[in-house]
């Protein structure tokens, strides 16, 4: 196996995150015409960690909360229900116009009408994540962590969170923890901070062991040439993506695993779903095949979460992308942004294309 993980660690996976609330109209309706909504706790990074936590691996969340907020209480209860430990300060709200947990207002779309997402992040308490609020030597040294998963969403959220992710990466490297980095480029986060964030992202990527991103992520974060446009068939498109990943590997030779998802939207409720992974010098490809989609948000996080779970379990590399593919497909069948696997068999049944009743 290309990745040798630390032994005797308290935590298999640690994720820094800013957690908020998603509200979604019922029955696939758009926001502007709805008066009934479903509310849930959400963050991309806990979406990733949920695969491991539901399947029994110890997970810890590093975040920050609004003190005495009922939304913070809801979030803490939700993390406990997902079998996750959490650590982080309770920040004073500072009055009605102070801090709060962000809101993600998103409909699921339906058929030919695509989903629409509106992020309301004003006053987001997660922007205050500060390395001084956490004892990194205790977390990575005394307690021990096998993998820390960093997201570009958190690394770009604010100057404080950029520093926080950089210090996490440095501490992880110091203590022998493997680093996973999903670029998750967002243009609105980068506006006016392009040079600063490229420097931060480059440092994190240079010490990462696992790099995940789509073609836009690698182009916009690092200026790496993307896959050639066009291509008549899926095999040609895959070869173009392999060439792009090869360029990423040349830029960041420290990493031993590179991965990207492949998605083609037929309509809102049916996608072609695939993935490509380079492990060492070995290519592993899950060619796109049809999946049914109840809600697409979190599918990419499920892919990363499943891949990390397979790595943490010590499986052969061929199974990493298979379990990742199936975990992403599983997440697309849940109304939550994260899949909640009952057991490994539920995930493997998806990979095998076996939707039969299990009695």
C-alpha cells in the first residue's frame, strides 16, 4: 500500500470545519415558491467524515460554535448522533448583529429544472477558527491522528482559517499524520485574495499525501492546465483527465494519491457517475455509469469519504476508488448531505449494482 498510516492513534480521521444549517423546500420545489422547508445540519467536511463515523471509525471535528445558540446546540447533538467527537470554543454572539452559524438555502431541483443554491454566510462564526484555540501537539502528538482531511472551503474562508489550515498541515506533518486535501475552489472566496490563497494552498498541497479536485480546482487554484476539451468517447475523456492528473503529480510529487470524480448530468435525478484515481504509478478508473439521484449535494464529499475509509481500513488500492464511487452514489440517495451507511455491505451492494431487498 502506498500510504503507511500511524498506529495506536485515538482518531482515525480529524476534520476542521465550519458547520451551518441547510434549509430545503419539500418535494423538490424551488425556494421562491415554497413555504414548507426541511432543516438539517451540514458542512462539506463532516459529510466526508460521516462515512467513517457511521462505519465505526473514531472521528473528531475541530470547529467553533456560537455560545448559548440553539442552532449550536442542534449542531452538537447532530454530531453526537453521527458518532463524532468535537472540539472547539463557544464564541460570544455579540448581540443580534454578531456571529451566527451560516445558512445554506438550497432546493434539490427536479427533472429538467436544476438545483439552485444560495449561501448566506454573513457573520459566520466559523470564520473565526483560530489555531490558538486548539492544542495541536496534544491532538496530533498525544492523542494521535491517522489522517487529517482539509478542505479548500475552510482554507479560503478567512485569513484566520487559512492560517489555521496551514498550521494543521504543519502539525500533521510533524507528527506523521497523513494529510488529505480536497481543493474545493470557490471564486467568491478567492476574490481579492488570489495571491494569498494560492500561496497557502500551494504549501498545503506540497505536504499533502492525498490530493482531490476536479479540473477547475487544479486550474484555478494552481494554474495547472486542465484536460483537453472535447473527446468523442468516454475513454478519450478519461485519458485527457489522466494527463491532467499527471501534470498535478509533477507539481506536487510528495502526494501519492490523486483523485477526481467524473459526473455527467442527464437530468437532475439521473447522472453518469465515475472517478479516476492515481495511486503511486497505478491508475484506477471507475468508468461513469448511471446512478439515480434524490439530492446531488454531498456526492463528491461521499466519494472522498468512502475513499478515505478504504485507505484507513488498509484495503488494497483497487478498492479505494470502488468504495469511494459507491459512497458518493449512496450519498445521492439521502436527503441529508451525507450518506449514512448501515454497514459496509450497503455500500458494496451499490458498487455491485445489487439493489435487491436484503432480508
